C-alpha cells in the first residue's frame, strides 16, 4: 500500500449531517479536523487542537464566526484561524495575539457534500490561487443527493479503492436475492477505457435493451463511469427522459482505516417515494464490500505478496500508476502526465 495523497479534496461528511451553528470533529489523513457550519450556512474546517495547551476545540463553542476554547476561553476566527481574544490578558500585557493561529483548511459544500482540502503541509497558510476546484458531477448543477450513505472500512484507502473499481468481485460479494441470485452466469465483458485529466473513464455506451431496471430513465440509456484521483468515482446514467448518478468517494481516516461516502442523485420527480428502499439497498450493498474487506484484513495481517492480473485488475494497476505519477509530478514541480492509454479491457463476470 502506498502513502496517502495530499494536495487533494476529500469529503468530510454529507452536508445534511451538519446543522447551522454546529461543529463536528473528524480524523482525516491522520489529522484532527473540526468542521463547522455558521448560522448563515457557510462551512469551515480548522485543526481541532487549541494552540494554547492542546485541548481539542470540539469541546468549545461557536460565537458568531469564531470558535472559543473550553479551557481558557481563547477565541479563534474560523475563517483564517487567527486568535481574536485571550480573556485573561490585561492592559499591561503586550502579547501580539494576531500571531497566534489555529491552522485552517479550505472547506466547501458542493452538491450536498462537505469537502476539505489537504495541502502538502496543512499547518502553513495557503495561497488560495493554488487550490484546485472541488470535484463536481457534470450535468447535475447544485442539486443535493436524494440519498447519502456513509460506511467505515477497516483498511488502507488503497484496498478500498481497488475494491471499488474491481469488476470481478460482483458475482461473489454482491450475490443477494435482491441483486444477483441463483447460479453465477458469467459473460465476457468488453469495455473501452480512456484517460481523463486525473484518471480514466469507461467510454459511454448504450445499455442493452435487456437491462430492464434502467428503463425508468428512458428508452435509450447510456452509462459512463469515471475514476479520478484521489478517490472519486462517478457512475452517470443518462436516459432520454431522466438521468441518475452514483458518486462514491473515499477519505482516509489514517493509514489503516478509511470511510466511504456514497451519494445518489437523480432527476426523476417521483423517485423520492422509493428513498427508504433505495437507502436500505445502498447500505446493504456497501456493507457487503465492508465485510469482505474485514475478512481480507485477517490475511493481510501476515503481509502476503499480492497479485494484480490482466485485464480484471488493470484498473487497479492504473490507480497505482496514477498515484505514483501524481506524487512524482508534485515532487518535481511539473505538470501531471496521465500514464493511462486508451484500451479495451475484457473480463468474465
Ligand atoms: S487550552 Fe485552549 S484556551 Fe487554553
């Protein structure tokens, strides 16, 4: 497994889980992060450690756009992290409190998810012009997802990601009565892939007429699947009547755990009626992936050599090459050069 990618946006939590005037604490990439929402709806993120004596700021409270520490009441701007007040100081003290700062993280709410940006060194103040745009699903504007589910994975993010893009595990891991049941009927799949700026995509193709569940989107339905670094997978179904999208992103908690966020968007007006059922199925589907990863950890504890084969594991190979190039380009201060070439992949599933 390789190191955690920085200079990237990661989802911290679904926007619906953070009400105005509230704060939540998270561990992301091994760092303690406090994410909050002002009364006006804007979100912010800062290091969850008071620079005075180290207590987590989560135990404090918000006062307007400031965060106050519970221990001695120091007050910090949630926008730039600078200290704005130390209640114990008197007129005889000449401490320049503006030099005291809690590191802040760029934080944005986009299409219903709250994203936090991790620079190379999150303790340094960032030049905002160097921050890339937040990953956004094309064609879906400012919509929020109809469904958001979150699930913990007890593994390094690399295992969760290559599990996510693995086309051969479906018939074994996702064999439920409501999804796939009975004897496994394998067919040869042949799909065209090509590079995109930070990853690769399954070139859109029209779904076969036999793919009945997709008919609710119209008669002609195409599918496009895109993966981009660090861990963003979008599966977009475009029909001649409606569209739907499944967004899956994975955020490292640390080197040994990560968390997957799945959001489902649609333009079907009556789809809200099926939300409870869809939520249940999404949770079950994610739990199947989580459970197999827990079993996998029992074997990985012995640090066995692992294999990636052609073509079923080619996407996993691309992921590791993309990640390596991303880090190399940054270390050499040069533009990223996508190592993926257009290619047809074939496998049986
Ligand atoms: S530890 Fe936070 S104000 Fe003292």
